[in-house]
C-alpha cells in the first residue's frame, strides 16, 4: 500500500478535534471575561444614572429600562476587549500546560492556531457588525429619548417627606411633612419665585391631577401669600382648593451621534457623524485584528502562563483605543481626510501583527522563503 498517497487522498475534516477544543475553551473564557468587565463598567455607569435619579432628572419607572439599554450599549462596545483578553488567556494556558509543544511536535504552527481561533472570531465578528450597526444605535436612541422625556417633568420629581426639595435652580422649593400610601401629601409648603414676585402656598394636603391644560398640583385647605420682596402690600388669601400649574420643560429631541441610525450616517456629510460611522465599522474589524495579533503575541512570553502576555496585550489595546480617539478628533477637526480616517490605526495594528508573526518564524527564514518564491 502506498501510504503517503493514501494519506494525501484522505480529506481533512472541516473542523478538527483541536479546532473544536480551542474554540470551546475560547467561547467559555470569552463569556466569563465579557460578563465580568460588563458588570464592572455598567456598575460605574449606573452610579451616574442613580445620581440623576436622586436629583429627579430620571424617573423611577424608567430607571431599570435605562439600565438595561445601557448594558446593551456597553456590552456591545466591550466585545473586542473581551475577545482579546480571552484569546491571550487561552493561548497562554496552552503554552503553560505544554499543549502547544504537543501541537508543534505534530507539525502544527501558526496556521493551525489561526484556523482554530478564527472558527470563533469570524462568526463573532459578523454578529458584532450587526450589533454595532443596528442594535447599539437603537439602544442609545431609546435610552436618550427616555432621558429627554424624563427631563420634561424633572421639576416635580423627587419630592420626599421631611425634606426641602429645590427645583428650577432654587426658584421652586417644596416641603412635604408626610406622604400617604395613596400619594397624597400632607402639611405642604411651596415657595415659587419668579423675577421680582414671590408666591408662598401652605396647605393641609395636596395631590397631582392631570387636567386638559396640563399637570396641576391641587392644594386643599390652605393659605396663599403673594407679593414683591421688600414691599408691605402682600396679598393673603385662604382657600379650600387651589390649583397650581406645574411648568414642564419642553421635551428635547436632540440625540448624540451614537444614537443616530447607521442608515442616516451613510448619507451624512457631517464629520462628527462620519467619525461615529467609522467607529461602528471598526468594531467587528477590531475583533479580527486582535485575533490576528493574539496568536504571535502569546508566544512572546510562553513561560508566563495564562497572564504571560496580558501586560503587553493591555498596553497594545489601550494604545490602540487612545490613538483611535485621537484620529477620530482629527477627522472631526478635518486635520486628516475622512477616509480612511480612523482606519489608519487598524492598519498600524495589522502591521504590528505581521511584525510579531515574522518574529515568530524568524526574519531570515521569511527572506529565504520569499526568495525561493520569487526565483520560481
């Protein structure tokens, strides 16, 4: 039997055992890393959202919805970082457990590792492109519109029993001694200052009512004092019911470039919006580039274990992120052309990957290989 000929005739399976093992390990690590960093980042963002809720700028009804939308937006933006960290951790473990030595002894090299890595990186990049171009802008748009709507009625939100609440930059002051289970306020004090006039209302109780002319605060059994500070001709009147119209801010329809649909960004000529479009296109591309760089980068410190190349990985990732931010500002200021714009940073990252790959095989071996191919 001609064994080598039979060996060549044998079809290689589409996905080998090694491919499946590395891809599964990568997927488990990726989910774990992504979950941890999303929880950390979203927790920091949620503190700022809670501060706005305490100040009355966000209602309690929309707080959890805004948190969910913020989690979607942040989670999508962190996919490249989580992928890069997971790749370095898994490949570092292969070196530490001597599994990479076994792969090399069986004739496997960078090509074998790239095949296994891109079984996960390629479909993840395709999924990330859909999330970046469509899902993330939708979440940002929905979140910003909810926050704009809450700003409309922020002056009447946050009233709590037993404390003075200031609104409209201190011109409107509420004090409520107690709030019952049916949302009726007892022993109410209100001070409303407008230009040179001052209005003070005190009542036994009050509640909010929706009327055709807007939203009103209805006071019962109280006293209304109105006049000009410094004068002695104040008007004092007692009432059984007094309707006080609550001024609501006009709802803002403005949104940031992150909330603009991608279909509109393609047609835009505004530099800030085109820079945002480049960021969305760069996200799935960054997954592929970090996968390309991680294979030779993990070989730089093979004895370092799981975290051997993590420090270099962090340095590379944050440098890439900072330079992307700088080039984005250059695009907005028209210091560089819109296209390729921020993609110069991605080209630089690809060049770093090629240099690391050349260092793996040796520059001398690469020159000899190129010479042989040219001479053929």
